[in-house]
């Protein structure tokens, strides 16, 4: 086993010595490739994909729930909803018995788009992580989930 050279005192560690450097390098490439794919295939942003995927699991969702899921401000989330609504992918509804509380739901077109975008995400994962065995992929996922839990991280990584 090679002996690790001691660095002189006050010498900063190299970028490549940091796990964060490698996580960021991989994450940036994974995200950039996926963003390009969803843009080309569906004229969609990753943030819009996350919103659509969140909405896919429920018949209708309140603004607050979507704001929390996206980890964005009310105004930024409203802009995402408006863009998706203009494209016919979501619709705003009034909650039962309320003339003020709005809910957001996928339209038929939005419901059809989500599986296509999920397939792009799956393909992107295969592209980047196929070199890892299933056990290595599971180990990497478990390690990252452990860090998420330890540091109480939440919200989708959309930025």
C-alpha cells in the first residue's frame, strides 16, 4: 500500500482530497445531462419536472404542500405553476366548499408526460451509475440517505 505523503503545515488540502469536490463534480454532470434531456424532449426544466412528479402522486395538491416539496418561495412556486398551466399540464381548482383555497392538479397531458420524464431520469441514472454494481449503487444510495437523515436535509435538490 503506498505511503501517503505528509503535507507541510499550513499547506491547504487539494480540491481532489475532498469528498464534496467529487460529489459536486458528479452531481453537476448528472444534473446538466438530465436538464438537457428534459429540455429537448419536453421543453421542461428540472424544477417543473419535480413539480409534475409531486403532483402525479395525488389527485390535487395545495399550494403550501407544493411550496414545501419544491423548497421554493410562494412567488417562485406560483411562477412554476403558471408556466405549467399555460402549457396545459396543470390546472387550478377550488377546494371543495371554498371559494378561495386553490388546489393544483395534473391535466391528462401532464399525467401522460410524467412517465416519459421519469424514463429520462431512469436513463440518466443508468448512464452515470451503470459502472457501479447493484450493491455499489445501493451502498452509495444508503450512504447518501444516511447523510441526509443525519443533517436533516429536506426538499428536492433542484438548484
